[in-house]
């Protein structure tokens, strides 16, 4: 097990790490799109001249847009940081809980650990173990079950 994710209410491990990575990638893409559309709406689109000036949406439009910009920015940063940390965990084949233990030790003692995790195998080999042995073009499709490679189960 890598860690328990409260967002999917499930433990993330070897069998479903691929699906979790796709979830993070799609959340990041969606948050970037939301951020881009909000900024486009704020600076490029002209205000509605035919709308009722007393309606709630027109009166509070700026506040609503700034709220969605802030939420999209937070979601973008959060999704990217989780996505990046999962990539680090995959590359070094070290669970997130182990990285947290290393960080806690560094924070409490004020010094780096004696031995850092090292990368095991090539980048392509490690990612194929998580994402499947098929073509890399199919890694973006969530509607398939990826079984861990047998060489990493030993």
C-alpha cells in the first residue's frame, strides 16, 4: 500500500496506482482549463449589456469569477503537487509513507538521512510496470485494468 486517499476513499497501491495517476492528471487538466476560461471571461469577454442589471449573477459576477479563479488556482497547485509526488514515488519505487517518514526525520533532526532511495531500473521500465506493457498511447485511457508486471511482484 502506498497511502490512503480520502478523495477516492480507497487505499492507493500497486493495483490501482495507475488509475490514481490518471485521476490526478485529469484533475490537473480540468483545473487548468477552468483557470484559463475564468481569466478569459474576466479580461476578454465584454459584459452582458442586455442582462437585467439587478439580477444576482450580474451584481455579483466579479466576486463569483474571482472565487472560481482562486479555487481553480488552488486545485491546479494541489493536483500538480500530488501528481509530481506520485511520479517521484514511481521513479524511486518508494511509497509516499516512506517519503513522509524521511521528511519527518529531516525536520525533527535537522539533518539529511544517511541513505536516500535510489532509482531502480530505467524510467521506461518503471513506468511500464505501473501503466501497463502496451503502447504508451493507451496510457491515457482509464477504461482498462492494468495488472502489475510480474518482474516487480517478486
